[in-house]
């Protein structure tokens, strides 16, 4: 299992299975999308506006990765 959090998009992604397979997205609500893989198995869960739905500190002791912010182009 892998848990990724993208700060700039406030998106939490929980990967449950092998990433190298075809997936279909199924939206459960405005903020929750399931990735369905082979055999109709849930292989990923995407939570949009994650900070509004949960406290990332509650995920501990599970380690999670925070995706780096994209560099901001400098004004010339």
C-alpha cells in the first residue's frame, strides 16, 4: 500500500495494488474516486480536498509521501 498527498492540489491518493494495470475510474461522490482494476478490484482511492475530509495526522503511524510543489516560474 502506498499513500501519497499532493499539497498543491490537496489530493490524497491511496494505492492498494500494483500500479501497472489498466484502471477505470468510478466517482463515488464529488470528492472521492475509486480506481478499479482487473477483476473489478479496488486498486486505488483518490480523495479530493483531502484536508477538508480528514486530518493527515490521523494516518500515523502509516508513513505517507508528500508530493513536492511545482516550482513557481520567476517573473522576468
